[in-house]
């Protein structure tokens, strides 16, 4: 069974530029999560989708971050414009149920 | 939302049993306890999940006392490859579940 796919794996941009991350969850997984993980900290949930609907986005900085999950499968997370403090690893996860999440390899973003 | 508290770090040696305890004093009736493992440069990996008493799988055991205010992840006979960060999460089995990772416990296994 294929795992959660993410791309790109690494991205370096300058502040105020835009960036987008892509996630393809495991087939059949209805719930998809995007996390931000800053070095030395645990993953912080940004947004949770159930199929193509948003379950929770209370920690998503909506002035600069946006996410969508069209057709309830793939998802994209966008940052526009990026700030230095957005440098982190962005993780995507999916789950068939409630608690057992399957994580992708993440995208390491460096904002200079 | 039940808050969890774990030790920041632990050290062990190869072949020893490691027990990592997580406190969740305000755990709710419908909450389950889930543990994840994370290696550097990788996403977290699900290890084990439980509600009460004891759960065991091929990787670890999870001990939950009757009051459920804490839980202990037990790793038998650790090896160098068990060096990782371990996270304890508590979440509701019904309604909306918002997974919350703390800082986790950094386990270092020495030769």
C-alpha cells in the first residue's frame, strides 16, 4: 500500500514570496491533516479536512495560509506571503479512522 | 481538551526496558490515548493506542491505570534504532477530534 506522498521535499524561498505544498493521502482515507513542525517542537495542527470539508482550522494563520482539498483527495497548502517564522517542516497526514494517522515525509521550508 | 505532560528527555542503554509516562489528569470519559514515534527528518509513526488496562502489540505495551490519569509506554529491550521522540496524545472517540502533539519525550539509547 502506497503511503502519504508530499512534494516538494525541500523548498527555499525569500520572505514575502509565495509557496505551495502538495499532499496525496492514502487511498480511501477520508481525513487529512496539515501540520507545521518547527525545529525542537511537536507538530502543530494547522487544518483538518474530512473529505473536502474543513473540520478545524483554528490554528491556521488565515491572513497568509490557505488550504484546499478539492474532490476530497489531494490537498494543497499555500503560504502567501511567507515570513521568516514560517521556516519549518510541513507534514501531511491521513487516517482511515480517528486516531491512527499516517504521515508523509514532510516538506522542509526555509524562508530567507 | 485533555492536556498531556511528558518528560522532556530520557536516556537508556541497549537491551534495557524503557518506560515513558504521560500525565493526562483531565482525561475525559470518551478519550483514547495514542502514542507516536518520530525519527529525525521523518513524520511521526503510530505506535499504539488504548483506552484502559493494558494493550500490547509487536512494538510496545501501553499500561493505563484504572483512573486513566496517566499512561505508560513500555519499550522492551531497546536498541539504538529506538532513539527517537515519543509523543502521547489524548483524544475524543466521539465528536470532533483535534490531535494535539506536545513537545514529546526525546529518548536516547546508548550502546
